[in-house]
């Protein structure tokens, strides 16, 4: 379930009532009971793609994207200055 945090960000809640975040090992997990800065995702829609951006604990930018006709998501991680 997606919950609006502000005009540009959402929080994603799992079926176990936990919020998704990037943990210290750079793994996406549903472990948070409340929404903080680590549980906020920024969705971007462009033509036939959907992107989700977030910043992990190691200050890495994480981007997850999916093309409209694909059945899977692709994750890219980049270091932030």
C-alpha cells in the first residue's frame, strides 16, 4: 500500500504492516513501524517506465524501475557525494 508523505514522496507499506526501507546492508526490507526519512520513496512516471528513488543509510541513491510490459523490477545503486 502506498501512503502519501508529501507532494512528491510516498511510503510503501507491506502486507505485514511494516514500511519498506533500504537497510544498512542495502537490502529493501519491510521492518519499520513508522515513516521517517529512510522510508520515503519518490515515484517518477515517464512514458512506459515507473521509477522509485530513495536514499539508503550509506548515503547511496537507490533507483528501482520497471517498464510497463515487464514482469520484474530492476535496481540500480549509486554513491552520493
